[in-house]
C-alpha cells in the first residue's frame, strides 16, 4: 500500500470514493468554465467560439465594458486648427489628435498666428501626449515673449486636455489638485470717451451681471483733445497706442517718447476715475490699465494722483522688462503695481519677484507657458509674498485652461474676462457637465476629464476669420522636421 492510499484509508476514504469525487470536481470545473464562457462571450456557443479568432472573442467579450484609453500607448497623429474671431481679435484653436481617437483642445494667444502652433506639429508627432513636461521641454525653445509664446502654450493646453481624458481626471488634478471650487473673475471694460457712458457700463457689469471685481482703462487717449494736457503731442500721435508701425508712438518704448502729462492732464484723468469710482462704490476692487506711453517719472506722478481712489492695481505702466524702473515706481506709490501679461516662461517673473519690482504678477497663460508653467510662476511669487492675477482676452478654450490653473494655484486672486460684450462668446463651447462657463462673476470648477469642454462646431463655424475658413482639416504639410534644432553642440 502506498502512502497516499494509507492517508485515504486513515480518513475513511477508499479509492472508489476518491475517484468519484475527482470526477465530480472535473464536471464542476467544466460547468464553471462553461458558465464563464457563456457570460464572457454573451451567449455565443462553445463550438462557434472555438471556430472564432481569439481577437474576435476578446472584442465581443469586452463589448459591454466601459473602456478608457491605454495612456502608455497613446501617440500623437495630427494637429489641426480653425481661426475663429473673438470680436475683432483672431484666436486660433488647435486640436491634437491621437491613435486612440482622443483629442485635446488648445488655443493660441489672442491676436497671434496659428502657424506658431502648427510649426510644432513635426516636433511632437508620434510622441505620447501624456508626457506633457517632456514635450514642453522639447518645444519651449520655439516660443518667446508676447504673442510669440502662443503656439507653445496652445500645445501645452491641448496636452493637459488629452492627458486628463486619458486618465479620466480634470486637468487641475494633474498639476497638483485644487485650492478652491470657484474662480473669481474680474470684468475688463475698454475705454469710453464719455465718462457717464463708461460709468454706466461698469454699473451694468456690477449690478446686472454680478461681477464682484472690475477693471477700467484710463490714460492720455481720454484727454488728448483737451488743450494743455499733454506735452509732445504736437509730434507724436498719442491716439495711436495700438499701432506697431516703425517709428510711431505705439511702437516706441515708453521712456523714449518724452511724452508728459501736465497737471491739468492728470486732473482731467482723475475726474474720470472719480466718476467711475462713485458709481461702483468703494466696496468693489477696481483695477486699471492702458495709461499711455510715457516714462517712469510720469507714471509716479499719475500713480500718486489716483491713490485716493484706492485702485486694486496699476497695470503695465511701463514695459515689463524695465525692472529697475518698475521698482522705482513701486517704491514711490501706494497703489499695487502689476505686470506680466507679455512674459514668456517663469525666469523673467523670477527676476521681478526677486527684486520686489511688483506687488502682483499678472501672467497670461497663453503666453507664459501654459498651465503648469503658470502654476510654477504663481508658486514662486507666493514664496516671495506676491499675489497672482491672471490676464486673459481669448476664447473659452483658453478660459477653461485658466480656470484649471487658477484652481491649482494658492496665491491666485482674479481671472480677467475681456469678452463680456461678445454675444456668442459663451456659445462656441459647452461644458461636459452641462454647467455655464461662468455665472455672477465666478466660474465653477469642472470635474469632467481634461479641460471639461467640447466645441459647438456649428456655432464656431459662423465666426471664422474671413480670410481663413479652414475647419480642422488634416495638415500633412506640417508633418516633417526640416531643421536641426538643438541649442548646443
């Protein structure tokens, strides 16, 4: 008798009983496998399953399963674009496409060229879009200050949108998580020569539209037709602040114009500001912008004159890169000084913060480097005791990128909305969660994957730039790299 037989007999089990039990277990196993196959292939017969190819069986068995992407296998296959108008400004929207059908939306800075983004397609095609920082470090050399940063930032936005969809989480979660559930907006209001009309527009934003934070423009354009208000206006056309033609007032660096405000000019500007302040009251933060092209001495004089109106900030009084002069202004006045909408990447913000040349950094996410870079800017400023407001004048794609970044940045204080008077602005996208883009001066954080929006294509098509009716067509002409881009030997 072998050991196994001795064990069976000691437990009151003979060979015949064990054989029977083994047969029953085998039968049970066959039944279990049969039940599994029935469930997994949805009622396909065993014989038909055997005759099917393995991939067909797997595909059928997974037909009822909610499948998200396989992020590690994602590859960028194309970049397409459209150029809609935001009022009069062109705001190109890009779409990055992948081998799994997931797409990501990004927006080139308002007023910039869509080619800034499409130029980058050949550098990122075939890469995994969830490797956002890797791709950003590969392409950031192709951006620069102001609108030239728009292409890199559009791609970065679209990558976070894609990554969020791939991992089924909102973009803010991928860059660190949220500090707040709602984003406070500040309503920008372009100049109006008539102070009464301007004050009424501000009142509507406050009382009818529910904004709790306002911004106004005031400067030498308001008083240029009043005699005795501006020195050197007989040489410069001070009404052409927005021209960029060579050797014009608009294209000339502020300190180089030798334009000055007289005491009468400052007095007239103060009357305008006072009328607006009296309408909106002193409980509401009221920021300001667009004073004209004059030097830091005149900036200090104007800054001191408006101190009694307790403005939230004075923005871009002189160009951002004149750091020592900015610090002179900041030291000389009590109203907070703000700049940054034209700065690309964190390095120049670090200089401003280290030298305490501003009270508030003011990046535009569509220039500063995108969501993660802008959060880094905010985090660095926070360490130096400096708050961050966010400049924004684009369409809702970039708007939602800003909302996610603002949610994830502790020292954030307000996000600009520059398009309150554009009637179709809120219609060209829809939030996946069905909520409005913003309401009563606040944007609620989206918990949907990525940026949490979809394009409303029929609405978008109605507002394309007249010279470019392209609508997300394939762009094979941008597929190939034609240069050696490494910055070192």
